[in-house]
C-alpha cells in the first residue's frame, strides 16, 4: 500500500491536534534548551537533539493523542526522548520539575530508559537498532505467556518508532527476517524518514529497496510520502509535472530547497526542471503565493496529522506493518533541513521566535493548556485513557537448593546442564513450568535434547510433525503452543534480544519466567550488546555459553573463547559462573534460577565445557551438614579443596576455574611429592569473589585468609588477567596462567601445552615462584 490509497478518513479534531503538536514541539525544544542553557555548566556540552526530535513530533502526537490504548507498548527512537517527555508531561505522567533536568543527575535520561526515567517508558533505547527491535521480542514473549497462562494481561500493539538511519543496523534485518515474526500482526513500525544522518544529508535513500526487503519478509508496507494538501495540488493541471519534479530531484537538492526564502522556491523548482519547464508546471507554481508553495513542498506524509491517524488505524492485523513516514529533520525549527542540524541548538532569539509561533511563553516555558480549552480537555482525556496499573510482583516459587543427583562417572558441565533441565519436570515441576529455553539452532549440540523431548518446542502456531512416526528419531521436535523451548535461526542478536524480553515479563506483565539461552561460548561477544541492553532495560535471564575455551581443542582458534570470563565478570546486573564439577553446576544453576524474575534479582552467565571431569575430584563431603556447607561455599563463589597433606599454611596456593581443575589438582599432587604444600582453591564464580574483594570481606577472605599469605598461581581456560585481582587480596606474589593467543586444531593435551596451562606448566610456575 502506498501514499494515501486505501487509507480511509476517520473523524478527528485536526485543529486541536495541531495545537497540541505545536506545544509538543515547543516543550521538546525547550527541554533541550534548559539542559544546555538553563543550569550551571561543567564545561561539557549537554546536547539533546532538537532537530531529530522535531521530525518525530507529529508522528508521536498522532499516536499518543489519538491512536494508542493503555495496552499498547511503544519503543521511541533514542534522539526523540525529549518528545516523549513532553508528551508525558501534557498527559499528566511527568511532573513539571523534571522538565529542566534532561541529562542531569537524577533527571531525565539522555535516551528513553524504562527503569531510570521518572515517567512511563515502555522500552529503553539508545543502542541503535537494538531498542527498535525490542517490541518484536516483547510481542513474541507475550504470545508465549498467553499460550501458557490464561491470566496473562492482554496486550495491544507493539510499536517501534525508529529513525531511517537505524535501518543500517544488522540487528534490524535479523529481526525482520525471522520466520516467526511474519505472523505477529500486532507489530507496527514507523520509520521517521527524514533522510538526514548525524553528519550529512543522505544522498541515496533507496526507498524501493527498503520497501521490498520488508515486503519479502511478509510485512505490510505503507508509505506516507506526501500530505493531503500537496496531493490535492498534484491533481490540478500541472500537478503531475510538479510531483515528478519533486520526486525526481536528488535528496540533497530537496533539502537545500527547504533552506531558501519562500520567494526562491518557485525559481528552484522551475530552474531545475529538465529542459524547458512543463507549461502546466510553470503555470501551477506561479499561481501559488510564495508562502503557500513553500508550505506545499514541506507537506510530507509524516507531518500530516490526519493522514497519520488514518494510516495507523488501517494497518493489517494478520501480519506486521511498517510505515515509512517522510519527514523533515528539524521540522518547524529555524534549523530544519540544515545538513549540520543534528547537534545544533537554537539561539536565544530563535527560541523566542519559536515560542511566539507555538503559542508559548519563553519566560514560562512549561505552561500546560488551560483545563477548559479543547487542547486541555484532550490532554486530560488521553491521560486517563493511557493510564495503567502497574503489575503486582509475581509470587515466589519453590526452587530447591539441590536435586540430590548422584554424580559418579566423569561428565562435562554441558551434559550436566542438560541432565538438570531434563529432570526438572519430574523433580521440581513448579519450577519447570516457569522455565523457557531458547537457542540459535544449537539446541541438540548444547544438550537441551532431553528437556525438549519432555516439554516440546513452542511456536506462534501449531505445526504438523511429519517425523512423529520415525522410530529412529531421538529428538522429538514437536512444535506447538504448549512447548517450552523457542528455537531461532543462527542469529545471536535475536536470541539474546528475545532472552531479555522473556526475562522482563515479571515486571512488564506480572508473570515470572526463568529464561535460559544456550549458544556457543565464542559467540558471547557477538551477543553481548543486545544482552547487556536487555539487562539494562530490566530483563533477568540466564545465558549459557558452551562449549568454551581451548578445551574444545579440535575446533581450533576459530571457536576458542579467551575473553568471555572477564566479559562476564565486567557485565553489570549479571553474575558470571564457571563451575568445574557436576554438583557445583547443579547447585549454582538452581541458585541462579532463584534470582531471575524477582524484584532485586539478577541475570547469570554460565561458561560451560564439553570436557568430562571426574566428580570424585571435587571431594564433596559425605555428611549432610558438611555437604550443605560445601554447597553454600560453591554458590558464594568458591571453596578450598581438602588438602592431601597435614593442615598447615600453604607454601603456594593454586587457584583454578572450570574445566582446568584436573590439571590444577594434578599439579598440587606433583608439588606435594616435591615437599611443597600446595593449597588448592576452586572458584565457581570469579565474579562473586571479585565483588567480595571490592567490598572488603566475605568469601574472598575465607579463600585467602590474611593470616596465611602465600604466593598464588592462577589458572583458567581463558585470559589470565581475569584472576589478576587476587594479588591485591593480601599483597601476594602472583603468576597468572591462561590463554592469550589464537590456537590451532589439536588434541586436548597439545592445546593445554601450547598455551601453558597444562600440569607441567602449572607445576613449573609454582616452583619458579618459590625460587626453586
């Protein structure tokens, strides 16, 4: 669907909407001005994007003051945050005291923030392309909830307002192309097509290509290029030539025309026509007053309030819709169309002139509409229409501290993950009902097969299982509305974006989920930004990176992960874990689940391995009291291994993490044979130990008592600097072993030797540290 064709006109008070639009333009501009000129400066530019906000004003006014319901959820492009706050102020959702606090401590955030802004913000944005796609995954998460819990609140539309430059981001197209997304009729995207970026006027928009890409992915495409006023001119004699002239000129020429005086517009239109201007074009152009012609060439679809309202009310409901709304960057401001207006600020004189044109008072910038005026009554009514009752926190669920599994044979932590999840429906059914897993086409290779066989695969709609009668099939891939595993394509950004929204259902809808995603650990870095965004926006989830390190030796350097241990340690709102032994993982995973989907909770990152480790090496105490003590130590971050020699201060302490623990313990035995008392510390979470170190007490001093200093040798299958902080606990001498170079395909022993993390290297390093 394009232009105005097929869009029915609906009754709307356009005069009042236009008055509201002028006031929103003023308020959003004044909010930015107050941040830059209204408070003491620290010498740094505050900024705030007056031009980028202005192009969005009419789109947002049409939505908030006419179209939205309280059930709708909207993601607002980052640079339009002042418009959102201006709208919320007029709707009674933001106190006047906040309007002068943009980008100040405790004030309005630079970009919309769901958790940090004082007014209603449905989605945090700021990570370009990531916030824009969040409503896709929120819609999918809501569909999942509704298919499992009848008491889930109903939702309306999930709307993204994004700038045209955001369409350069790969995350956008990964989301658009996902097969399940094409069935989400509740999705509506509105692209602010102002055809300018931060540095320049965009030379080639290629709108046909963009339209085709959305259409090919199953989206309805609506393009609002011209408003109804200029479209009426197109129907007059010479109008077709005028339209051809406007649509054939380069974008740069069009933007330049916006910068000239009204009297020059006709000259530019006629002088730039190919050959001799069409007589009808000349007659039409010269018949119009200069101001009317200047207004006509600015009459774009994204600024026609009536057209916008009608378009939003006519979108499809059986598939997602994208609306390309042509706009002018800086619309209504003296800087409109200027190629360098992205960061420009209005002067004092320009602001005063804008106040007059918008019916505002520069001395009293925050005046609302009189309550008895049409605009005041509209604001009051729409404020009531859009008011929501916050969801109550979901009730706690019973999560056992342990499942009591016996682990007797060598097993990898990746396999233990699969075993724990597969046993949950039997051992902890209440917990299992809240768990949802997801992966990017690696479910079977990350050991989710048992869980999937018991719970099924979730899909937006039921699918026929053509392999149901295949007796040789071990993985029952039955897709329907009752499953608890969501499979995505090979797109890690989609995976963790969905993970974040599944993890936000507790505070968005009052329904708790415990989402767990598995992906290959080397790709954690690729997924980090959208997952970090999800945590920032209030999503709590568990990300499992497996297999990890150079321990998957035959895969070589292409699939090794070096930096992921420190990435996890450094990620806010997340606890990073790397248990070595089966029972440690069971305890720590259950503990992490207990922290997900609750007020004050936290996400978790687990780094697991495909290397089988003998659980007997953990030397778990037999008695229930001592066993519980070990469990508490494991979930606190680590424990000291029982010493083979007589209790005494260490000569040297070996600190290990994850799959490298067999080499650490073997090195301790070799050192003991040399008469060296080597204590062994097994860390389940360097992250928690570091936090203890920063806090000045707790588990770190249980592991490294002040009264017994000793040199430290730290070892992990990752970058050695991850554990370098341990030198500061007591001021010990330290040597950190780990992986700092790309590897090559090999067997495990060769890989460990290549990177200096084998038993021989650990032993030699300890002896060298002791001067032996």
